[in-house]
């Protein structure tokens, strides 16, 4: 039996360019707090039997998956068949057999997990790689467009590369490139790129944050861990007192209209996110569209669509016409990473 290869794929034939593995497939989206599991049955077009388990209730992904499969076996009865292959999307960098979750106590071996679950094949990939792979398959009901209409199906590949950014606990970034062999996901650590200001107010914000952090990355402000930092900076620039608040409280107070500092923090968040998304579009040449994932933006509701996000996305001087033609869209379906994990097992993505 061979060990896992550096791409995070493990199994006795991890390197062979073979047809898709026989179904059913076990799918997982593993975050810092929860794990979502899904099932892709033989002949099915959609992931089904989705269930969410708390990571803290299990020693690792193998034990969580075993609990999920036990419940599924009971639900399906005689129709249940043990999975032959699986794909796990994980909220951390993937570079080999050992996986250590960034915001969780879980650390595991891909090969050991494959063996514990009795799988012939286990593909482990970054969660934003999985999210990127889901993009061409998104239906209109799973997104809300800001700007020009998105191209779907074969037209998406003809239009060009795609990108996804996601303010959640951190800030994920990934690209998706069309090739003759199919779509190829390009995960990276774009959230740690330096954040730039577009006006005097934002320059003052970054100057305040630099007193605490030598490097002000996009994630430092545009994430769940960053929104409190942004809120403190907004208060400092406005000369207002700043309560110690978590990201959820800042969103709630900002949307209520009763807290000016929180409201201005949400305005700054949306504007800075738009400028960052425009940078990602330029770097990747993502003319097919830039998608917004993660858990923060959907909570903003109409406030996001009324914000300066799209204005700042396009505000790149001579390249404003280039960016004006690029669609942007919010992913409204929180389960799409599971379909991306399934795509990672498909022949064209192996």
C-alpha cells in the first residue's frame, strides 16, 4: 500500500489517472467548529443526506465520519452500501499526509484516516480549493449576482478564469482555471496579502492598525478575527469610544442603525472587501467572475448590496472598464463545498 502523495490524495492507486472511483462517495467539509458530511450515491447528480456534526464531540475526522455513516446506514437500511472513496475539504493548507486544522484541535493522517474508514481512495483538499471547484456547477438559486450576469455551463469556461474569496473565521482565496482537461483549482494564501487603502479614511484606519501589527493583511481586517480589529480602528479614527465586541455583535449592532461606530465598520468592511476582490480579479485574470463565500457577508443582507463593494471592485484607474465587465456574486448556499469535494474525485480533476 502506498503512502499519501504530496497533493493530499491517498490510497493504493493515488497517482493513477483512472476513471472516477465507484460510488457511493463520502464527502466532508471540515471547519474549525463543525463538520458537514454528505453522500453522493450511484447515478445521483446531487449530494444528499447532508448532516452537520460538532467537531469537539469526536476525536478526529475518522470518528466523526464513522458516526455519520452509522446514522446513514440506519436511515438507508438494506439500500446502504459502504463508500469506496471519499473527499474531505479542510480549513487549512494541504501539503502531504499530515493535516493540522488551523482553528481546531484536530490533527490527522490522510492514510490512517483512509484505512480507518475502509476507503480505497481518500482525497483531502483545502476547503477553498473545493469551493473553487464548485463554481462552474452553481445554479442561479445558489448565488446572488452583483454587476454583469454570470456565464454558466460551457460558457463559463469560454469566458475565462474564476476566483472565490471568503471572509469567514479567516479570509480564504482560490482561483479556478479552464484547461483542455477541465477545470483546475489553484488554492493559495491570498488572504495574507497586504491590504491597501483607497482614500484618506482608509489610510488612517491602516495607520492605526499598524501600531499593533507590523503587517496589515487583508485577513487582518476582512474576517471574523479581523472585524473587531477594524472596529477598534474605526473608533480610533472617529475619536469615539470602542466597546470590546466580537464579530457577530459588530454585525448585529451595525445593522441595527443604533451604533454609529459599528455601522461605519460595516461600511469600511464592504468597501475594503470590494477593493481586495478587484485586486484578486486582476492578479488571476478572473474575467469569468469573482465569487464571495464565507459566513460573514450573507449575514449583512441588503446592507452588502447597497454598499460600496461593487464601486470599489471596479475602481482601478485605467483598468476600470476591464473590471466593469467582470461579474461578482455572493454564494448564498452554505453547502456548495461538498459538491466541490465531489468534483475533486471526478476524472478530469484527478
